C-alpha cells in the first residue's frame, strides 16, 4: 500500500511540474501574438501565442492575403496590427515578468505558448480576444470559451471592433 501511495504521489508531483508555468521576462513584443522572452535559465525564446491571431503590422505574405481577402489596402491592415501591438505593450507595461505555459513548437520554430501576467488567473491569450484586439486562431484546437469572448467583444464593439468592424469581421470568420 505504501508503495502504491508513493508511486501515486511521485506521478502527481511530476505531472504538476511538467504543466507548471515557467517564469520569464518579456524582452520584446514583436506584434500582438509574437513575443520574445528570457527565461530563468537566461535563454531567449521567441513565442507564438496559441489560440489567437492579431492583424499583421509588418508587410508579409499573410498581410497581403488578409488585405486581398477583406478587399482593403495593406495600410488599413497595418494600422490595425500596430494597434494590436500597442494593446499588448500596454497590457504588459507594468508587468514584464510573466508565466509561460509551452505547447511545443510551431511552423516557424517558435515556441507555442500561453502567457500570464504574474498572479493572473486568465491568460493574455484570452484577454486580447475579450478586449477586441485579436481573433480566435481556428486552424488548431482551442478552448471553446474563446468563441464566447470573441462574440461579446464583437457585440460590444470593443478594441479593434470599434475602429474597423468590417475588417475585423472579415479576419475573425
């Protein structure tokens, strides 16, 4: 019985450490869904925040595709991308120290992650959608609550929904 209890407690300990958030410090916010952090081992890590997609702020193939799909100019998209980046910078303005949960690597080698301000119960990945600065990234599995947060932001015209409803509606399909 003691052996079974020991094995159970050992597994519980190992599982909680595997899924525990790693402490890090934000070094750079590239855009609304891409951050560079430095972890406690002093390693620089580029993060792609999962479940979200913010408008692009740099000229790229994705920006061109999004602009074409929505029937608008690139500058209109870039403006929204810059606003999403500003939101992220303001969100972490007084809290550069964060907790990061990792979910493997993405297509471009970036670490897929969920980021929390220290002590927060809800991640930035949820708040950026709830505040109207991101869409749900629908090409991968995501928590269904994000659909509810997006619909509420859209209905209440929060964030970018108040600036350019037409483009956000196109991007967030």
